[in-house]
């Protein structure tokens, strides 16, 4: 899939009302500034505290360190494994890979998954675009895709968020090729920085092992910090006892009738859903990506706060253990 740079997106389907989308973005920006900014904004550590791209000092290797950062000259000289630490860049380039396929036009909790995607990218943009940092995006809705080039400044950040919020819903069933979206960030090669993938990761979760998007994401890990933001709804994890229900796959159009009063059916569905989520989590971990899960029935701000605090404690513990 070739992801072109295009100036505008043709409207082939219903999308958020323009005034409604602007109001939603203003509310999300205020939420981030009032509840996240200041609490989470550190010294260029952002959402995923960790390495930058500039070489720094060496320290002893501890279990869990990336072996690709091994400092072989120091290791040979001291006969003790060392890794090369990196210094956080002062001008970062962040890329959003935004999945707005039809499976996102669904929600039984506080909101639709699509609006939760907008909340996630608003948090990433507001917490990273400062001090000369740039942000860009690769966006697809299952029918069409486009690239917003990475630029700096808050006006560009607002343009990016507004453009994504106004992306039309797909007029017919279809799915995104997440692997191709990720590959578009490798060719042409981008500056080292942060890549945040916002998706439900359902395109190949039940397919090949490992999924193609895992291989593409792992290839990006050599140059970028990775963040996988998984968006899901509680009905994707378990079924209610609501009698005979007709289910429609929004990405294929396939329909199936299920008797949800059958306890065995509900148990098998829950087991399959849990196995699917475990595969997604495992694939993100194998690719070297931090994993943030957001649900439509929970407070997404609290989930982001818990995630960042846990990541910072992990990084601080690794550094302390190496001394």
C-alpha cells in the first residue's frame, strides 16, 4: 500500500460535524492541559521515558536492557557487559499511525472507540509538541489513507488534530493494512524519534503468527521509541446474556447470529477474546513497544497517568540497579 502525501481528503462518507469535531478537540485539549500537562511533562521524557538518539555514557548491562545498545569496546576492556546510554534529543520528531477503520466506529461504554483514538492522539501531541519538536501522522480509514508531514509549532499541531478528527468514516466495509502504514515510516527514512501507533490491532490478530504489523513495528524499533496504544470496547471482551443477536463485522460485512443466552457460547467468546488480546500484547512486547491500553468504559486520563508513572518507575529502577 502506497501512502501518498495529499493536501486534502475527499469526503466519501459521514464524519463528525465540523463544529462538533472542533468542540470535541477543544474539550480534549483542555482535559490534557488541566489533568495531564504539568503532571506528566518532564525533561524531554514525554509519554515514553527512555533513550534518545545521541550517545551518552556507558553503564553496566542489567536484565531487560536492549542488547543492540551493547558497548562492545567497554565490555571488552572491563570484561563486564556494558550498554551505551543515550541522551534525550532536544528536538524530537513524533509520528502518529492512526487507525480509523470501521472497527473504530463502535462503542458501548462512555464513548466510541473513534473518539478514544482522538483522545489518545491529542494527549500524545499536546505532551510532545514543544521546544521545536515536530509531529506528523499516517492516517487511514479502511478506504483511503494520507500522510500529514511532520512540522513543529502549535498551529500545525492543531491543524493535524483537526484534520484527523474530520477524517470521514468509510462508506463501506474495509480494513487497514497496518503493516503497510508502518512501512511508510521507513521509506523514506524518518528522523529518530517517537512512533505512536493508535489502533485496536485487529487486522491480523487472529491471522499469521507473528502478524505482519509486528515485523514492521520491530523494524522501526532500531531507530525509534515505540508506543502501541490499544483501543478496545468491553463488548469485544465478553458478551452479555441478551438473547439472539446478529453480529456484523464492520471490516468485512460478514454477519452471524449468536444465541448469547448460552453460557458456553459466552465462555468460549471470552476465552477467544482473551487469547486474542494476549497475542496482541505479546506482539507489541516482541517489537519493543511500550503498551498502553485504553477502554471506552474507563477514564482514559487515569489510564494514561498510571501508564506513564509505571514507565518512569521502570526506567528509574533500571538505572538505579545498574549503579
